[in-house]
């Protein structure tokens, strides 16, 4: 169960409205790597965590924090939209190209749909959706997804940091950047912890090593003609799992037969060479021609 | 530019049809972590890579390989559907519960839409979409996404491995498992390579450390009442980036003011306490009542 | 900012696993009217509320509660999936039709993707998305949406209540039904409060009554040949806003001219009768025939 | 079965083209609350209505009308796009900032995809989809959804009314506003009619009141620290259904146990503390290290 | 503007309920090639048609008809769901495998969401969406899309025809098949008419033949190693437009330079070899290591 | 299996950056008719083709080529974005309306998400998805879809050709136009080939002509009041299949009964007139009133 306090985790006050920037900031709310994603992702991971104790507790701490980040960003967007020229007409824009440019760069739904507030969408107005959630039950697989989320998130935040001069916006983004730094470190530490606790290894899942075709578990197939791919440490030496030696397959050949499907049953009407089909079809064709 | 050979990278021949399993296998084709995702993800990363040389060449090698994996899986699905009871009627199912169960467990679109072949969808029939692609231009951020993709991919493959007894299916999955092992190792090695080459550090992006609010870059906010979250190595000691000391904020308080938005312009009709609005509205209400 | 406690708002313990029911219950998590919808909807409404005081506080109370409902349902789904036959093969199903039916009726992603847990999707595996959120800034418009959400939600919960015999599941649903009763009443009361406070009227938005074409603001156009539509109280008498008299237009005729678009510029290649286009096209056609 | 007449229900003629406004108007065509939504929603409700007579006939009347509204809006959009600068190049925009602003604010698909016509999408280019349809079979639940749709629809229309000066556009919107006023009143009247006919009550569905946990059916849980939520008439007094007394739970405590999931089967590879798993994993980890 | 009559274009009465078939039939309602697609597609084509006269009138005739087909199918689905075991519990299914199979094969939303009616979704529960609409303004391009739609539609109808024994269902499908036959012929005839009227040629759009690189307008690039592709009449002889001679490029080589992107600005943090970036990054890396 | 060469099929070098055009060009990458569509469509058609030989080989040739077109377009977009003002702030735009217009017209995700590269989305930022793929197994149905794709594709390319003055962009588009000309001709030739080989006829599928209601297989129902629809060659004369005579039904009447659904079971709570329901409901209503 959750509790809420009216105060935000950190301040979210721009000095000036900036409706074009308000559209861009939507990426951090409802984008693939926005705060709605980490909120829902960590919540589902926490609920799906099958071990009581430090892992589950930590996941729920951070999940609960992220929800507060959506709150900060939604508040910032509403304030950036203060006084946005949502009622300016074609005539006004005709007389003031700067105004026209602002109208052109705004998210129309922030006015028409939400009445001057944020929407659960990204900077192109595409709605957030549940396929952004990663919660597999395997903590190593999911913590890797989380390092990624915080990396992409800090990257987008850094890009947005350079797109504004507003001291108030920058102040909030400095907090977001710091939290993303923390969370990248946190998930990296958690990955190490999983290994230290003997719970997971290097490869996910830590199983089926005897079953998989071992001869194909360490080869780089050279399928594009750029020659430099053999120069990386992914093409020779010991692999990170300590269990394989990388090698480079310079001229790879296919190992399987031709890709081909069986003839489906008649009633699915796949086009085939088969005689009986042809006869029936020929009959119809003839009928076509004669009638 | 691409070339294609008719033979598959590895064999994809089931011993027996199994239409219910054919539905499940769709997850590896068009799911969030399926082969279409890694194909398109690596292609866009390769095209978006701004450095000629080993990184770009390696990305294109693996991108080109993944496309061949879609081919293997699509072929396997078509063969698993061979003889599927797609034309069996209610009466037939009434008399044969096993048949009824198979019909119920099949993906209806594999018959009605694709005529006995695979579709670009996941195991619930949801179509693959471009938001699964991650190609930010920052290689560390993207390689972390790639380790994740290969981890989730091998995890799902391993789960599917246990859901069949068919030696032919298992033979192909053993190859897929091995390639996912290779690719997890490969992207992990590539991350090390980026650091060894002095191109990226631990935190993405490797910048704005002086700008971010440093005091918030290493604290775990304890926002859920599970006490164990402080026991992990994410709550004390040096962070993986070597630059921060983790600490635990046991009783965190909000730092910002209340979350509140400004009053939008009248013509957006947000409900507010403001007098002028109330007057106008009162007037209308009165008018409502009088008329 | 939010806080979380590990205990759920209400108990969520089934007596028996039931993987087929676990799929159905997804509708209440990630469906259009599920708990994710009301959580996100009320959160965005609260953040988008432009009046400090009782309305905003109440919205945030209920928003915070709903998030806990997602938690209860996700927990219930995980427990219903306990021991689900996710690894049963075609051969096993062949020998046990009941088992086959269960496999056929399960959501495959609950095993393959989330490893025995809930997903942020509905009962057909379609992901939750942000277009389900309604937060317009106009409280009357949004509270009507909220009454609807709680009505559809209680309706679906009631339907699901009849689809199980499990006392543990029923116990939780009895709580959910009660909360939905409360929340329907609560939003209905809030609508009355808006009117009592003189903030909103009957029609949304409470404006532009002088501008709209009044003669079209109270007529029922009879466009389908069922004769009974004139019998309802929507076709005669005073309208709920107290400001209009309903009337029935028995034989409505169109008031506008024909629906037709202007000829777009040549370079968009719309097909038209225009001579110059025809000449150019004729020229090409002739060229086609001669070459 | 349907018939169509070429004339529109009302005139849809702008005085001037305005391609930026043509993009905004898409919200009323293919947005969540646009005319496609009410068309399809009422059609499915009508087809799904299980009572012959006035309700079904009225639903079909209005459904049939709404389709004509899509026609009016699509016509208006095509006319607003007349002469839109869809072929203007970067150089032209460089020399004319007003032109540049117009190009920037246009929906590119209205030129590239539909050749100067409307698309079945909203003002951000997101396509209309079937999850906007509400047709549950329960008329009270659905009529509430319909009041909402007409409220959100009139709200958006009113917002758009202020964004243009064009007398022709305003003339059409005055008709749309009037129809939305009518339809809000109509559905409100229909809700009263349902009660007057003894078909539905206040709470949806009108059942399971003895089964639900009555003690939780009238309490407001105070989960956010804004104190004013107890001041509304939703926190004390008789509820709108006449059957409950509202009360305020000032310091709510969770009633359930901790949210936790059972250990899934080994083959799903959830990370757990369990010994046997740890042994196997430890074995693999050792093997990792030794090899 | 539209009118509606209560009677359906053709009868839609099954002899027996069949809830599993009711799910399959959804493909013809809300699938990519279902009746909602042709309804909306033809309506938008009609409204977007820039020529008064026979083309526009014919498009509107068929558009109006298709809407009635959605009505027939929605009615059929509701009747097929009559008595569907939507309230049967796990225990009941345990005792009756046939019942279990039926429950497993049903669309759960047809009970939980629509209360025993059709939904605007396909047979996998994926909602219909506006990207299925094709209305480009170019009649040849769109009529080709329409021939396709009627072809895929009749194909799916034919497949579904074989999946039932119910005489009532088959009776309706025989009508649908006939209409699809008509409509395939109709659009094929309309394509011929366009050419006969001198409005369009063979290639869409009928322009830019002098501008396009003519040497690449008739060559088949042999990029997959199947040798037979040169045997078709697409590899030699005169092309259908009468203006080109097909030829076969047996060993095609790329004509362009390497695919590479420019270095983006520093503030987008793309990983590059550039010295200044490296210096800054190296500095940070050193700082990482020293701290 | 696939191979890749670093060189592109054709050159993709603009003379000048043009970030607004870079957004528009996304339509050709990830739009419904973009290169990702034809790539995936032809690949799935090839894999789903059930006849070894010329058809399958030709499909795979062209599928493999299309993938290279995505590469060309993605490269062009990256180059058009060179130096895009992605870091320009509100202040800068205030001082330079041209700059403001450019920022307003850009796709924000091309900077924030992909760091100066293309995304797998269309010109409105909507992601490509798998429902654009058409691969039914019936070659006539699919080849018609392919003619359509190449027609819509060339149409959009031609429109885009007129929206730029850049010689480098135009040079690439001239190649694309030529290939689309070739591919329209190629699929038209393939359709003729299917008939010449006796594999398919005119109507898809070539079957069930004796079963369908023949009397409805050649009539144009006049359902919209435009009189000219009878003037086309689709209303009289022999149909393209040579087997039917078109006719015009000037005053069509419905053939079916009223569209009505059966009463669903009580537990689905559809609103009905039925007495027992009414009794229960009345009871509750009374209870409502008395309490």
C-alpha cells in the first residue's frame, strides 16, 4: 500500500514558460525510457520478486521514488505551459513569426486534450504502453535492463539539459542527472551483489550450458564485409564468463538446409505447384474463360 | 546492401507438428525480446554508429546474423503448423477434447491471416513495433541494452526449451541458446573494450558530473518500509564508478514544494476557484436554474 | 512524493492455483478499465488540478489507493499461477485433455515473459497504454469519466466474481466490489459538490451557450428507422440542464451542401478531371502505348 | 443497413485555408474523444443492446448521426488544407519565417500520406483505435461513458473554438457545440429514464450488495497528506445511492499481509534464495571460475 | 449524412452457439482486412475524392454497404455467444475437458468487457486502428489497395468457411463470399475505367518518368542465391506499362558509398573517435580511477 | 542466411542539412508504406511461400534489396540532421524566427532519443508495427498487396520529391522512384505469370464459386444518393473474371431481419426488459430507496 505527501521530492520551478520545451520534456514522462517506465518496471519487478529481503526491499524503495519523479516532471510541464499561446489564431501567427514558430513547435494535445497539463505520452505524442515494462523474475536479466534504463534516461536528460537556458529547469535536471548517476551505480552494484551472493553468474539464465551447442557459444560470424570486427576483444581471448574462448569465423557458411515450409491444407488456399490443386484451379480457370 | 542465401544458418526441423507450441514460439519472433527486435535494433545501431572501425563492423556482423534467426524461427513455426487442425469444427471438438484443447491453444491468426505461417507478432498476437528499437548513438548506453536483450532472449529461450520434448525443436533451441551465450559475452566484452579504448566510462553519458547535484548522486532513499534494503552493497561503500560513496537515507523527507500547476487561460476551461470564472459560471448556473 | 508499506491494503490469497483465471484477472490490471487506468488517471488529474483544497486532496487520496490495488491484483495473479503447467509438453497434453485445456487457456506471456507473474496487459495480452488516461483539467468532465471508470470496473469485477469458486479469490473481489461501490458514490457526490460550490453546471464546459446554434441544442434527429426512440424522456420535456426543451425531428434533412474537397496541388497527384492534368496524363498514356 | 446522402448534416466551409488548424482539428476526428469514437461506440452499443425498443432505437439514431459528423470534419480539414504549402522547400522557408512556421506546424502525413485530406488520427498523428470503444451491454455503465464522451468532446470543441478566427470554421463549430450540448442532456436524461423504468439503480451493476464487504463500501481512505479531502460531501452524509453513510478514515492501516509471490518452478529461472537452486547455481559458478 | 434501417443487409443467424468460433470471427470485424477496415477506408476515400461523378458516387455506395457488414458480423458474434460458458469455474472445467477446451479457446473480453457481444478487435484481441485506412487521393493507388482488401477479405472468409459446420453461419458467409467476389471485380473494373477515361496509367503516379533514373527502372537485382528468379516474365520481355524492357542483373554490385553518418554535436553524446571528445572523456576516466 | 556489404545500393548524400525534411523522410522508413514494410512483408512472404522455384526466388531477391533501401534512407536522415539546431534554446528561437520554425518542424526524438539518427517510425513519430505485414500464403492476394505497396510508395516518394530542392536528395529519390516503377511492373508481371501458369485466376481464392450466393456476386447496391455510380463499367457488362454480368440495384432493400442479440446470462449484467431481472433489480431499487 502507498502513502503520498503533497511536497515533491525536489523543486520543479521554471523561471519562464517555454511551451516548445514542454513538449520535449514529455519524453522523460511517457517515453520508452521515461519515468513512467521505471516506475512501472520497478513496481512489477518488486511484486514479481520471489525472495524476501534486501533485493525486494531495495527495488520497492526505488520504485516508490520514481513515481515521485513523474510528479515532478508533470508539475514542471504544467508550469512551462503557463501562458502558452494555445488560443492564438492563424492571423496572429501571420503577424508574428516567432509566435507562429512556437505554435508550430507545441504539442497540440497539451492544450486541446489536457488543458495545459502533461500527458502520459512521449515527445511525439505517442502514449506510454505496458510493453516498456521488463519484469522477468530473473534478477540478473532485469537488473541489466535497469542499468540500461538509467543509462538511456540520463543520456536523454543530458541532451535535454543542453536544450534550455532556464535556471529553474536546469536546477531540476541537475537533480535528475544525479539520481540517474546514483541509480546506474546502484544497479551495477546490485549485479555484483547477485554474483557475490552466489545467486546468479555471468550468463542469463545460469543453466543449460551442457545442453547448448557449445561449439557455437563463442564464435563471431563475419557476415558484413567490414574487416575490423576481428580486432575487438570480443573476437579473441577469454570471454567475460571465464568459460569460453572467443574466435572469429572469417568466412561463415550456413549450417542448415533451405528455408521452406510444408504445403498447408487445401482449405487455407496457399498457392502451390501441387497437381490436384492445379487441376481444381485449372478447372476453375477454364470455367472462368468459358462462361 | 545485403545478400541472401537460401540455406539457413542452422537447421530448423521439428519431428512432429505442434500448433500450440507454434503459438508460443511467436514470442521469439515478434516479442519485445524476439529476433525482430535484435535485428532492427542492431541495424539501426550500426547505421547510427558514428565511428568507422571495429565497433561498427562488429555491430553489422551481428545485425546481419540476427536477420537469419528470424528466418529460422519463421521456418520452424511453419513446420510446426503442418497439419494443424485449423479446419476442425465445433462438432469435431465436441467429440475429441484433446482436439478441442489444441484448437483453443492455437493462435487463430496463424491460420486465418497467414495461412499456416508465422506472423510478425508475439505469443499473444500483439504486433512487433519500432519502439522496441534502441539506438541512441551512445555505444555504452546501447551495448547495455544489448546485453539485456540477449539476457532476456536466452531466458525466454530457456523457458521455451522446457516446454517441448521434440528433439528437432530442441536441437534448434540448443543453437539459439549458444548464440545468446556468445552474444551476452560479446556485448559484455564490447563494454570493457569501450572503457579500455578510453571512449566511455562507467556512467552514461560520461559528462555533467560537475553540473549535477552531487549530494544526491549516491544516496538510497528509503521510501518503502522493508528494512533490508540497507544491507546491500548498493547502500554503503564505494560505487562502481569509483567516484562516489553510497549512503542510506533512512528517513527521507521531500525537498521540493507542493506539486501544483498555474491557472491556465480561461479558454481552456480548467476548473478553478478564481472569482471571475466563478462569476461567469455562477451567472450561467443561475441562468440554468431560471430558464 | 510517495511512501510504500509492504503490507497490502487487503488480503489477496487464493485457496488454489488457477492459471486460466490468472489470465482473465489481467483485465482488472492492465485493461482499459483496470487498476492501472484509475491509478494513472487520478494521478494525472491530481497533478493537473488547478485548485488547492478539497478536490485536489481527495483526488490524490484515491489515486494513492488505486496503486495499491494494482499491487493486490499482481500478487493474486502470481499466486494463482503457482504450479501452473507452463512446462507441459504436447505429449503430456495428448494424454490429459484437462491439462491440454488449461495450457490452451493460459496467457503464454505470464510464463515465457514474466516467469510466473502478472504483466501490465489485459486479458488478451494487449498492453496498457496512456490513451486510457483522462485528465482534461475540467473537473466535471473528468469526474464523469471517473464515475464511468468505477462503473465499468465494478461491472467487470462482478462478471469475474461469477467465474470462480475459490473462496480466497472471492474474498478479495468482495473488497474490490465494495471499493468500487464507494468510488462510484464518491465521484457522484463530487459532481454534486462541484455544482453546490458554483464551480460547474450541467453542461461541459459551462460556456458558449450564446455562441452555439441554439436551435440544434435540443433536437433528436431520427436517423434510424426504429420508431420507439421518440418515446423516451430524451425526446420531449425539459432537458436536465433546465435550459432546453427536447424535441424530436421525425424526418430530418441535411442542412449542409455536398461533402467535397478542393483540388489539391498537382504535385500531390490526386486523381481529378482537370484538363491540364488530363493532358499531361494523356500524353503519358499515349507514350505508354507507343513505346 | 445504412443509406447515405451526399449532403452533409451541416455546412463545413472555411473562409480561408489554415493548414496548422487542420492538424489541430484532427483531434475531433480520430482522437480518443473524437467523432470516430462516438460513431463506433454508439454503433457497438446499439448492436450490443439486448432490449428492443426506445433505448436501442435512440442509440441507433445518434450513432447514425455521429458518422455524419466525421464526414463534416473530414470535409472541413480538406478545405482548410487547400493551397497548403506542402511543396515548399528549405530554401523557401529560409526566406519566409511565416512560411517556415506553417510548415513546421502542419501534420506531414496530411500531405505525404493522404494527399491533402484528413486522416483517421488525432492531432499528434496517433491513429484511432478500437480500445476507445465502450460497449459493455450494461446501459447505465455505458450511458455514463457517453455523458463523458460528449463532455470531453464539447470541452475540446470549445477549446478549438477559441483557436480560430475563421467565420466559416466557427459556424460549423457552433453546430458541433450545440449537438454536444444536446447529447450531454440526452444521455443524462437516458440515465434518469433507466432508473424511472426500474431497470438500473445508482451503482453499477445493481447487484452483489449482500456479497461485497459492506464495511469498505463507504469509507474514504486518507492516503495523501492534504487535509482538505475530508471537507467534501464525499466524506460524510448519505451517499448518492441512498444506502450508505460516507465516513473518513483519517489514519488508514493496511489490512492485508505482505505482497509476495510463491517460488515459481525451477525451469522459469526466477532468482530465489532456495538451497537446491543455489547449489546448482553455485556449481555452475564454480565451473565458471575453474574453466 | 447517413440513415439506418434496423434490418440487416442479409441474415446472420447461427443454428447453434459456438463461442470458440465467435472469437475467430472477430478477424472479419476488427482485423487488418476486416469490415471496419473497408468501411473506414472507403469512407475516407470517398470524402477525399476530388472528382464529383461516377467514381465518388460508386465509392460512397460501397462504403455505405460495408458498414452494414460490420452490423451483420457483430450480430452473428452476439448470437454465437448465446449461452457461452463464461461463468464456468476451474472446478467445472476439471470435470469436463470439453468445457475446459471451450473456455480456453474463447476470447475472454467478449465476456468480461462486452458482456456477450463483439468487440472492435481482431481474433487475437488486438484493436482495430486507423493505420489500416488507405486514402491517398490517387485513385489508382487506392483502387489497387481495394482489390487487395477484397482479396485478403475473401481469402479469410473462405478459410473461416471451412472452420464451421453450422448451416446458419455458412449461409451468411456465402453472402459475404459473393460480395467479396463482386467487389474484387468491381475494383478491377474501376482500375480499367480509370485507364479508359485517360485519368491514370499503369505506374503510380503517372509522372516523373523523365526525372527518375531510367536505367534502374526495369532491372531485377539478383540478391538471393535462388537461381530461378530469372525464369519469370518479370525478368525479361516488355513490362506491363509497355514502356520498359525487363532485364536481370545476375551479379549486382552496390553503386553507393559506405553507409556512414556524420559526427553529431558534442551535446548529443554519440560515441566517437574524435580527439577532443576522447580527451574530455579520458580526463573523466582518469578522474574515475583516481577518486 | 544473409550477408551485408558496407556500401549502399545507391548514393545517399544531401548537399545541405535540412532537419525539417529529415522528419518528413521518416515516412519512407517507418511509415505504413515505407521500406521497413516492404522489407518485412517480402521476407515473410518468401518464408511463407510454399512453392520452390521462380516465385520464391524472386520474392527473396526483392526482399533482400528492400532492406538495403532502409539503409539508404537511414543514412540520408543522419546526414540531413548534420548540424541540426537540437541544442537551441527558447531565447535563441526568440531572436531568430527561422531557427524557431526549424526547431518547431523537427522530430524531437531524432535528437533526444536517437542522438541525430533515424528512428523506426513514420513522419508523425508513430512506430512501425507488424500489422503492416501482409503474407497470407496466397500469392495472388499478396502480389496485389505488393503492387499496392509499390504504388503508394512511389506516390509518397513523388510527393516528397517536390518538397526539396537539394540535388543530393533528389538524386537518391530518382533512384527510389525508378525502383518503385520497376517493382510495380514486376508485381504486375508476376500476377500475369500466376495466371499464365494456371495457378490462380481472377478472384481470390479461386474456389467456392458454387457455394457462394451467386445472385449477390455481381450487383452494385446503390446506397448513397449520388446518381452517377451506375455510369461506370462496374455497373454493367461482363466482370473482369469473365464469369459474371454486372448489374445495378437502384433501390436496394435489406434482405435480413433486424439486428438483435440474445439475452446474455444474468451474471453478465446486460440491461434487459426481462421480468426476473427486473424483479431482482426492482428489489434492489426499493432497498436503495428505503435504506
